[in-house]
C-alpha cells in the first residue's frame, strides 16, 4: 500500500484537518453515495464523521518499524513467486510473532511509509459468512488449478478482476469470465464485510482506497469486481456490471 500520513497525530485538531484534506485530495470519497436528506452537508462533513468514528473504535495502536523499505516491498509484491530463500525454517523461527489483540497494529518502514495494518472486525460473524460463501465462487476445475498453480502458497485463490497492463482496453480475467454468474451472490452475501473493511481502509490509507476503487473510464460491460480482490465494497450489486458506489456507514 502507498505511503500514508503515519507521522500525523490525529488527536491534534491541526493534524486531523490535514488528514481530512488529504482524504479529499486523493479522491477517497469520490464514489460515496449520500442520501438526499443528508445532502445539506458537504462531503468533508462525512469525511470527518467517518474518521472520528474509526478513531473512536481504535482502543490503542501498536507500532513496529521494519528495516524493509516501501520501495523494496513494492518490487517484491509484483513478483509471481515468494523469496523462498527468506522462508527457511531457521529464518522463520527468527521472525517476530504478532499475536492477535484488540489493539490495532501498524507496520511502517523507517520513513513512516505504511507497509501493513491489522485490526479486528467488529462482528466476527462476517468472517463465517465469507467462508461459507467462498465455496460458491469458481468451478471445481478452477479451484484445483488454483491450488496446483498456487505460487504464493498452498491455498486456493481465484483472480476475479479487470486488468489492462498491455491491452488498449481493460479486459476481464479468465477466472472472472467463468465465475461471473456466481460472483454477484458472493458479493451480496459479504456486503457488510466489504463495507466495514472499505470504510476502515479509507481512514487508514485513503490513497490506497482511491487506487483500488477502480477506473472511471471502464465500459459498463467491464464492471470490476472490486471487493473480492481489493477489499473495496459496492453498496449494492444489482444487474451485471455497474460502476463502484458506496454508502456512508451510519
């Protein structure tokens, strides 16, 4: 994820205002749907409201600094294989173990670039719903191939997305084309999970959120599946392929 304003103390009014302005400038709220009755407020009002809600739900923040810098992490993330020479048993035993706690956990490099963020969901039932609905995505052949070709680990993974690295126009991935009839139900079943994680990501790294919500020039027949791969939530998923839009949580 891109650098975030981790050096700011959001308890200070001036830093809080700086971060809200950053949320606005990077486009993290460009696709937010505001109800008619609430349109008397400007968008910055909702940014402040959401950020305050997120900060109030954060009991504490544990912070570690890693010698791995953001540029190196970005380069490794684009590789199709893990650096296996770092994953020997001896090296793994030397890695720091971070237990799950109610406190939020943040990992940065020495330049305050955000490398990782972890927090507990407010409702653990959301993960049970995710696990139950995940079995509906993809065909048995896809799942077998996903495990066999799992270069990043021995787990099932299906790439549901839109890409355009070398094409003149964005295209659906092969997995997306096959699974599109099932993906709508998967998205709907996990709507509340996407909403909670998407809302948190806007407050943790708004520039990451802005990058992941999609590209406005996509044709209506090339709708992205943003939540499954990028943890961004559409407010609804009606008829196939519509642009991303999200509601402000109450």
